C-alpha cells in the first residue's frame, strides 16, 4: 500500500495546530479574524401562513344515505368543529361520503367511520364534544352512537398543505 509523500507532514501540522489550540499560548480573541466574518445571516421573514389558525377537516364515511339532509349535516359538523376548536369556520372542511358499503362487527348495519385532522386543538375535551355532536346529528339517520368511530389527529404544521405551501411556511 502506497501513501503520498506528504501525508506524514500533514499529520504533523494537524497535531501541532491542535496542540497550539489546546495550549494556553493560543487565544481565540487574539487569533480570530474580525467578528463581522462570523455574524449570523438574518433569518428570512416569517410567512404569515405560519400564524394562520390551521386546517380542521373531517372525512366521514357512512353506510346510510343522508339524502337531502347531507349538506345540512355537513354544515352542522362544520359549525361544531369551528366553535369547539376556536377556529374560523372559513378554514373548516367537511367531507361526507354517505351510502357506502360498510360492515360493523361483521354485520351490515348503519355505521360511520371517520377521521378529523387539526393543527392543534385535538384533546380529550374537544374530541368528546365533537364526537357527541356528530353522534347526535347521525342518530336521526339510524346511526347509533356505539356504531361511530372517529379518529382524531393533531397534525404538525409542516405536514398540512394549503394555498400552494404548508402551514410551516
């Protein structure tokens, strides 16, 4: 195995430089160039979307058809999400996919399965309020409250996109 003729010289210079730095004879205040060379570059301006209230959304799949009550149910869910999470309703999105082929407990029965996503606001209290409201809204359509699963997800701002970017900026 051949090594370049200068490798041992560089090793010596490196060891010597490290020894000088470690010794009390070297002072960073004396040896360091102007502090202007080490200044931190300015941070880019914060995108206003980073402070936006975020995206509460719900996707709800139902085995029953809501018929002409579909939009009123979606609007009621939207209102409950907005008031419970303390976010403007203009940011709330609700998607109801009714009349789906679904089973619960191995049987074809009236049921609902959904997911709710939000940037913050996901906690036991708000989840419980929303779960109760959705259950009350679906009961007149034959969906019992023990046949509704809604999974609640607190989404990181960088994992939620809107208006050609994420809420992280």
